[in-house]
């Protein structure tokens, strides 16, 4: 019988004696020395001489790994790695998810604990791209998959190549964790609620100088003539070549009708077929359950047969656990990001709660001694929780504060324009209004949160994102690190 994933961690963290003190002091000394080294590099840069490493480079990622190896206790090897990416799941989103989930369970909400909250190791990852202060999903997912940062909008291509430059991109492709896993005899899989050719899942198997070249129809004639292939075509090749063993998600529209006929020996499944998939279903398995992105949890119709993220994750983990050589699985909660872009916090938070359910589904199935689980985000959003609401105030509602004695008021707090406002809001997006602000209506429908700056859609944000980890080598996830260090930790854990 498998022991509890969390109980083992708690036992290992029980305060001891001088040994514990020595370990802690050793870690402190390591990071102090690292800080000194960083200061030295900065001084070198200011003097005009070449720096030791370039921030965000492959070598810099390896340096981040080395720093953590020096601070760790006992190296441990993982048989499997599961990487969860909550697309757009910044710190404020995690907090709001937690409160929303708690309130749905009859609690005030703030005290609720998500599955990922229970993971013993936590870090913050810097998300910038080599050419942008505020990142996009292609560049950040590439950093996680290859170990080096690159430009925004490109997939697994050296940062020296400009976005859209097919000819030079073909000469500057970067190896991915999935390729290395396959070469080392591991199975690989992708699960996503977005189109499977969308930026984040595509980073697992595709190399393209432009994230929008998803289908053959999206590929410019000039790029085709130069030798580039669409992301969909590259996925097909990854399956037939054995680099990709399991795919569950959306985006059927990006593939030609004959796609189903070009994968001999592949188990092609629909949403209704997923329940019949078990530990013995032959690989590879491909399930594309929607034409575009999969449906939002908050607006899913009763007759919708699309599986949820937790259902897909449970099936994926269950099947991949039944492989002898181990596996690497990436699970993306893609529609957290889309809900934020639409300025609709409820859509994003419901997707986030389902994402956490998917994390729990994996935790319940794996052996904690064999599997490293990392939960993170590719970037954040300009999403805020503000206004001094009283404890337990509905997170999706208008702000009701406390009086001078700390007692909750009976009416919403009013802004300077005399109107109430919601706890959740955005710095920019379609929720910005011209002229007088209209009052919020409790219509029972998903509302568009108010925004400060009018833009066509809400944008990403540039702050660091959380990295939760548990399992073998999870202690390497610590402090503030470059995002591409996540790849180096996963690769090291697998012993590549």
C-alpha cells in the first residue's frame, strides 16, 4: 500500500538536532555565496567586461541548478515527472482560486487549502522573455521545456532568431525535455483544455519561429517554401516517430480530415471513449475532444460530452503509470488564461479550481517515492484582489467592508463616484468604461470585471509566478529562480 505523499514530507521536515541546524546554515551560506557571486557578475557587467553567464541562457539555467544542488540534502532520482502549468495562474489567481473554492464548500474561504498548497517546496520563477519584460506563453513554455529563455511568440528556437524567421529558425532548433525523455526510453504525454497546437502544449513537441503557425492553413507560403512545417504537422510526426505517446485536449479544427488516417496503430478516442480507456489501452493514444479550445467549466452545457481536465489527467496518469520505463507528462489548465483575457474572473477561477482537482487526481495515483510533481504557471495576469472586504465576503461579489469597530457593514462600500465595486478587478481590458461607471448588477451571470485601462483584451503581467513541488528532487525548487531552471531540475531528477 502506498504511503501518504504528504505524511512522508511532514516526517522528513520534523525538527531535529544539530544536523538540521547544519543543513539550514549550509543552505543559507550557499545562497549568501550565490548572492555575492551575482554581485560580482553585476560589477563585471558595469565595468564593460563580459559577464560569466547571460541571464536566461542555457548556462544560466545550469548555474541555477548547481546553486540548488549545493544546498540540498540527499540527491534523489525520479522515475516520472508530471509538470502542471496553470496558464496565467499568478499569485493573485491562486489566492482567489483558494477563496472561491472554500466559499463553494461553505467556508469563509480564506482558510481553504488547495492541493498544491500542501506541497512542501515553493519558489518564485521570473517569467520575462529575452525580448519582453512581460512574457507570452510560447516563450515561457519554451524556457520550461528546453532550459533556456527565448523570444516571445516562438517555440523552442534560439533567442538569436527573430520571430517569423523560418530559414534561420531551422538552423537554431533547441532540444526539448520530451525528446530527451523519449531517447531515454520514457513515455510522454500532454493533456490540455486548450487547442493541443496552442503555445503551451505545442512547446512539448514543436519547434517554430511563430506560435500562430498552428495548422497548414496558418503557415505562410514563404515559410512553407523555406522548409517550415505547421505545429499540427509536427505533432503528427512526433506521434509517428515515438516522441509523443499520449495526447488529450482540444483543437480538432487545426488538423486535416485525413489526420485520423495518418496514424496507424494509434488509438483515436472521443469524449465518450475516454471512460473506456484503461491502463492496458495500447499507446499511442490521441483524443481531440473539441473543434477549438475546450468549453469553460462555468459555462459548460449539460449535453457537452467533453471530459474535464481532472478526468483527462486521471486517465493519462493511470495509463502512463503502467509503463516500465517511466514517463514525462505535461498537464495544462489552458483556459485560466482565456478567462482572464476576457476580463471574466469567474471563468478563470472555475478553471483554476478544476486545475487543482487535476493535481489531486495525479497525487492520488502516483507513488510519492518515484514521481516528481511540479505545479507552476507560465506567466501572470493584471488581476487584483482589493478594496478591504470583510472576512468571508463573496470573492466574486461587491466589496462590503467593516465599520470602525471591525463589524461587517450591511451595505456595499462605495467608491468616490458613489457606486459599489467588485473585490476582483483588472488593470486593463474590455471592462474599462468611458464616462460614468455603471453599477454592478447581481444578475447571476458571469460578469466582466471592471478594468482601469481600455484595451481590446486584458493582458499578461510581469511579476514572478509560484512553483510548487513535491517528490524526488523537489527540494531543488526553492528561492527566486529563473524560469528555465525548472527544466534543469526536471532533467536532473530524471538522471539525464
